[in-house]
C-alpha cells in the first residue's frame, strides 16, 4: 500500500491498522473483521458506502482518481523551483495583476 501511495502522482492517504495484543489477544478478532478489497470501487459513492460498513472492516484502495497533479495542471512541465523568476520579474508580474485594466 505504501509503495502504491508513493507511486501515485497526487495526494495519497494511508491509514495503518494494527491489532494491539499487549493486554488482549485481539489478533483473531481483527482477522475475522478485516476484508481485503479485490478491486478499487468504481465511484466515489461506492467508496463512501464501503467506508461506512459496520459488519466488516474493508482494507485496500478505496478511491483513486487519475488526473494531473495540481502542480502539473498549474505549471505543466515548467519547474517553478529550478526556473524561478527573479524578484524584479515577480514584482513586475504582481504589479501587472494589481493594475486596473
């Protein structure tokens, strides 16, 4: 799951669940409750319905959208860190945005 989250371009959220066996042996109950998802739900509503289940604890990828990451949609291939504008150029752009047209 962690490798898939790292390879996904964009936001990823990982919730790690682990039974605590320090005071009680909850490992068996955990194994009975967990259900591994075979496939990614097709819609957002289906993913929310899975997350709200009370009878089983589904684990896996709940929802995944394939679209450009925010910085790619905003900048494209241009890298704002490597190809940064000078302070003078930035101030000039800000002034042009603030001036009445």
